[in-house]
C-alpha cells in the first residue's frame, strides 16, 4: 500500500509528458498522419498546406479520378428514368435504382428480383467510361453494368457474358494497383484445402493516384519543411523532371505498359526504380500492343519518340485536367514548326491528331448490346504516332 502514492505520481508524470509532446507538435505545426502504407508516407492531405494550387487542379485530373467511393449526386447525374433499365434476353434485365441515398444494380427476371447489390466503388475517370463494384465481406466484385460516357449509355460490363447479368467477377488487388494508390491485401487459406483467397482491407484503400505514387514517400519532406519554412528548395522528395528519361517512362509504365506477370507488388514501386525489377516479363517491343493499357509500347514504336527525348509529360499535363484537342495540337507544333505540311494543316484547322493518332478498338475490352448481342467497340486513341492510310484513319 505504501507504493500507491508513488504509482499515482508516476502516471501523472506520464500524462503530463504525453500532453506536452502533443502540445509541442501543435506549436511546431507538425501534421501527424497515419498512412496505411507506413510511416514513410505523409498522405496527400499533408501536401495541401504548401501546394494548394496544384492540389486544386489535380483533383480534376483523370489519374486522381480513376477510382473513388461512389458519390450519390454524381450517379444521379448518370441515371434517370429514361436509361435506368438495361434489357437482356429471355425477360431478364438490370435495373438501376436508388434507396436510402445509395444506388443499386438489381437483376430482375420475369418481374422477380433475383439479386441486388449496392454500387460501392467506381473505377475509371468517367472521361470514357465508369464501371462499378460492390463489397462482399472483404472482397470486391464487379457489377454487371458499365457507363459509356461517349455514348451516354449503360451497357454490359466489359467481356461479361450476354446470356444473363453477371455479379461474380472478383476484382483482385492487381486491378487496384493501377486504379488506386494502395490497398492492404492478405492471402487466406480456404477451409482445409490448400486453395488461397485474397482479402482486401477496405479501410486501407487510398483511392485514385495520389501525390506519393509519382513523387515517392513524403513524410521526411513534410517534416523538414514544416520545421524549416524558409527553405524553398524541395528536400527529401522526388522531383519528376529530375528523373532520367527512362526513369520517367518506367514510372508511367507501372500502369501504362500492359499487365505482365509480376515479381512483386507495383505498390512498392518508387520513383527512380526500374520497371523490369517488378515484372517477370516486360516486353518493350511487342508487335501489336493493345490501345488499352499499353500506351508506352505504342509510343516507343513512334518516330517522334525514337528521334527525340520526348516522354509522356511532353504531351500530358501531370497536374491539370485533360487538355483540349487544340492544346495537344499545339504540343505537336512545338516540334513541327519547320514542317510545311504541319503548318499548312494547322493553319487550315485540320486535326493532325485524328490523322496521326487515330482511334482504335481495344482487343482486351469490349462491350455488347444485350438484346442483340452486337459488340460495342471500346475506342481509344493509339499512342503510336505514324502515317496512316485513309482507311486506317476511318
């Protein structure tokens, strides 16, 4: 009993020490952020205090918007009474409906509802398309309907069967490696079998492509500049333009060089790393790269690329919303001012990109009309800059 006052005094001292530590943090204006990627990461919110203007434009960039929790008001803009039902054959249909400020995709056959799932997660920036997923326990499954922005219509999700609405396509962490900045995935054994199943931690997902995917872990950078506000030269962070050309291409290539077998998770890739260390087979010289996800290989086949030092950011603004066609044309003209043909076409308001980077249908993704079974091609602009025939342009 004689030791109780001393024990009480000990806990009072501990409390005061912790309070002083927290108060000191506030005085020093240090931001303590818990990031699921680890203590090397600061989180995008930490970037706001110094880079507010960049952040305000980046939130409109397609990379930032490539995944998100579904927003009710945004879905309401895509769904109305005129396009809320997609018909399949044999009296089957999927109805898009809202309930309790959430939207659902519901499978109905002969006027009887057989399955209904909430639209929890959206994938795609929405510039060309958006597809959706629902959570079941700790797994994500793709929903049967995808929205095609160019056609302003809902259709069967890519490569889904046309015989009936399909709710069972599992979305693995590999998909999230290009559509999010992080998710914690674990492998668990199923029952007494040797089969493994992947579980995703919903709370760990960082939606969209955030600052630290391209600039690297920023905790040290943030701490240094909070403690040294007069230092204006960026410390302990990767400046994209300071990377070599190949390092820049490898960074973009983590998501734009196809889907080869992996050696390790792309989430562990940091700016300056070598892409071939992450892919078991990374073919830079594939003869016919698909327009979906293989932009780097297509660009590498272009004379513009081979005869210059251009990279992805020579044409694409990293922190801005997608540019207009005219702004892309102006990028072309920075290198082609001496070309009589280019100057003449530009003066006549002809679109050099339509001719030299025509739209192509993806071989890996296709959609279909459920009632007729006709393919709806997924058209994307090729990144192989070349001279195409009139037929190829069409």
